[in-house]
C-alpha cells in the first residue's frame, strides 16, 4: 500500500476524516508522478463503529440534524478557513476536470444543504421525519393488528463517485438524513471534496453526534486487505456503490447475508428529438444549443450526459442539425469547457474509418476536444466519450426505443409534448428518467434516482407488531 519514490515532486496531501476528526499525514503515496498524492496510514479499527452501542446520531432529532446541515452549507459558501478553496486547488492537481467546471461545482457545493431541499427529501422519500425519529403507527392493516414501523438508522460504506464534486455533497446529505454511521471511500479523482465538507461540519458543530457519524478515507479500490476487513455485516449493513462495471463487480464479491449492495450502476443517457425541431431556424438553433448542453455535462463525464441523439427528419435536415450541434458543443459553459480532452488514438481510427463510408456516415468536428458529431442510420458500436455524440436518423422516435435499456438513465425529449407518448414505453425498456431537452443536469434530490428512492434503500425498515 505504501510507496516511496525519490526525486519526485511533493505529493499533494490528502486529509482523512475519522469520526469528525481531521487526520493529516503522508505515509502512503499513490498515483502517477504528475498527479501524485499522499494520505495518512489507515488504521482499520478506527474506521468502524461496533454494534455493541448505537451510532452517535441514532437518537438525535432530525430537525437538529437539518440545523447542522444548513449551517454546514452556509460555512461551505463562506469558506472562513479557506478549506474549500484549498480543496479546489488540490483537486485540479489530481482530478480530470478543467478549472472552469471545478470552480462552478465548488461555488455550488453548499446547494444540497438548503433546508427546503432537505425537508423535501424526508417528505417525498420517507413520508416525513417521524419515521426516522421514532416509530410510526400503522393501524389500518387488514389483520387489524396494530404495528409500528421505524426507518432505523443504517451503518453504511459509501464507494463515492469522483466524476463530479456534487456526488460527495449528496452522499453526506443523504447519510446525515438517515442518521446512521457512514464511511466514505474517497475516489482517486475527487480526494478533497468530502474531507472539506466533513471538516466544515466539524467546524460548525464540533463533537456533535452528526459530526462523529462520518469518516472519509482513501484506499486503492479493490484492495482485498482493506475491503475484506471492512465489508462485513458485524460492522456495516450495506455498501452504497457508485462507479463503472468493474467497480461494482469488485464490491459485489463481498455481498452476502446481512451485507447488502445499493448500487448506482454505470449509466448512459440519450436524446429523442422530433421532426418539430425543423419548424424554423430559430427553433433548430435553440434545440441544438440545449442538446449540446446535455451532451457536454462535465465534459460528458456525467451519467446524464447525452451520447446518442435520435432524430426524425430527412438526411438534409439531420445534417443541418448535426452541424449546429457540433458548433454549440464547442462553447464554454459552467458545466463544460470549450475544448475537452483530445480524442484517443484508437477512437480516432474508428472514426476515420466511418469518414470513409460517406454518405452513410458523416462526421463534423475534429479530434482536438472541440466536440465531434457522427451521423448514422444505426448507433455506432463504440462508446462515445469526451464530447463525442452519435446522431442517429430515425423515421419515428418510437423506432429508437429498441436502442435503450436498463443502463439508460436519462432521455431528453423534444418537443416536451412527445414525452407523454413515449414515457411508458421508455420505462418498460428500462429508462429511469425522462426530461425536456436541455434538462438533463441536476437530478432533484428527493425524487427517484436511478429508479429508486435512496433514503428508503439506505435505512433498515423495522416492525414492532401487535
């Protein structure tokens, strides 16, 4: 786990947070020389909460927890100790997103901590705070037997995704609202957001039960020495995992009786655009701009980023759309850079091959990260990534439904009126979210996420019957 390298640039220091206490130290080094980082040594026994006593916040009123969360959000915005600014600068050294996107993300890192949003989550996902604070009476069962139900605070390990800083904020918020104990495994591409948030919480509420309910630490994903010791039902109820196929499969081998998996599976997203888009040049330009916004979210690293766009129209019409789409992808936005990563060599070879198959295929844009659009009659057989979109010409949007499945998260639709005709068939095919074109960003906390209500899945539902 520990590596010693001479004649290297000083690695970026990563703080662990253990039960509310920030831990410094650089005993363990990881990463390539250009993005090397150092963490404190892991002490596994300090990363668990034993079951011989309740977690610190199990009996803390959720109203008090919301107070602490709201103060934490205000602290993150004010950044009185400069920890958020420091986390931003460190993230730029070790992460993959450019400065403009990261600055926007950190400017809004406190947004999930607003009181209205927190209360909305409790109301929509759990039916209110009473069931997490105590026992809700159910007195209308067909048997006539009265029952009390509680959403009991859980013990969770979170494998946090690093493709956007907001994931760490959302993880802390959801964990806090469920009042359990939470160990966050830091992702190598976002090592600093969660520690900054937890250090902020400790600053506004030092020693508070909620503060003592969170730890965040880094270990290399898949490290059996660490994970076989931690991923056990005597310490935790569930592992909440975000990530790609390999990450989910790596975690799955520890799942068994008493230790469950809550998975935010790897997802991709698409767009459905009706022929109404060609009603006028103004409409066409507006929709192309909104579709480009969807396609370039976090430089296409977000699950909600549109990679395939299915559109009704003649070849001449679709080509007009493609040209406009590529132009609008080459625009700097708060959630995207004008120039993203260069297209890798292997993918360039694939696209060069398609260029030779014109007019069946046509390509707009280049390989320098400015955005690239491929028009075809069927979806390409590779995964568009790094600001690449495959626009697929269809006769009817219903014909495109066969190209979505359970791995399709979001479908952006234009015009909005077409959603009502498509949504049931999309849901049957496996889609979890249908939005207006341009509305892919910002999944509302409190609404279903990837087809389930997270707070409902996080807690342990307990009955007291009779």
